[in-house]
C-alpha cells in the first residue's frame, strides 16, 4: 500500500495548542491496542492492525471491513519539533480521523 505525499502534512501540534478534536484523536488512537484486533465502525466489523514503534515516534494503522469494500490506512509521525504529522494513505484525513474517533474495539476475551 502506498501513502501519497500530500501538499503538506496535517499538523497536530503538541502541548497547550491542541484542539479538542486533536486531543480526542491522540487519546483514542493511544487506547487502540497494538497488534491485530477487531471491532465495529458505523455498524460494520473491521479487522484493525496497529503498530507503534518502540521509540513512540511512529504509529501505523491499517483497518479493513471484514465484509470487504472499505479500508482505512495511515501513518502518524512525531516530529523533532514536537508536532505530529498525520499521513493518510490514499484517502482524505477526515476519513482517518472519523474512523479513529468512531471505531469501537471488541473487549478482550477472558
């Protein structure tokens, strides 16, 4: 899967300048467990793989509707400047943000 270079990255500034949406995006993304899991988004079941680098500077997410037909994919980079750079793969950033905010992972099996 190829990530298109956008005219400029979507910046999610750190620290005090975060909007409520950006805070929600970062906290919800951080709560999605690394590795493979399944859950629901807009009434459809998705398989989701999240990879987080050991140094915490890169997060990737790939999700595919289990019934087929839809996927979500992006990379999130933490830059030296302290800002985050969201790089959606072949889709608008709005789709990525909506998915992360609306995705409900299954509860862990006991």
